[in-house]
C-alpha cells in the first residue's frame, strides 16, 4: 500500500473503549498516510472531540460503556449531517451493519480486517 503523494491522507478521530484497539487502529491509519487528530474512549468523548477537532472521518466502536457508538454516531450526525463515520466492531455483523446503516454511518467493518478499513476510507 503506497503512502500519500498520490492521495491525500484524511484527518481521523479514533473512538474505541479499548486502548489496545485504539493503538492498533491508529497504527494502521498512520501507516497508510492518514492523520489521527484525536482519540476517544466513550461516545460522550467522541461527540465532544468531534465538535472540537472537526475530523474528516470517525472510526467508531459500537459497544462502549455509557453512550455507545450507535448513539454517538446519531449525535455527531445530528450536529453535522455530512459527518463520515465508519462503525467498527467484533460483533454480529448482520445485526450491527444494519443498525450502522440506519443511523447514517458510511460503513461497518470487523475491526480486525484492517485492509478493508483502509479500502473503505479510500472510497469515502
């Protein structure tokens, strides 16, 4: 995978309640030429950081304590209808991919399929 001269990296907010997962996602994104402008470990933090940082894209975990990823995605999209959010999870793909689409997320991917995450980001 080539780094950025041919394509512009995006500014991305990474949201996951697991610090290990945030680190893995961040490494994948940075390795592909993107810039991680912030990290959040809860839906509440994600909404606040989105407003402060105005990233081009959000990777959003679905299951988090407090406000979950679906609720956070709804809140962000109510603030900015053009927000680009990709839902990431290890959970039941059929159920959650439908929920993600219903709230307006741009995609749903298993968080361990990093190549697919990068492909989806490139298409947005």
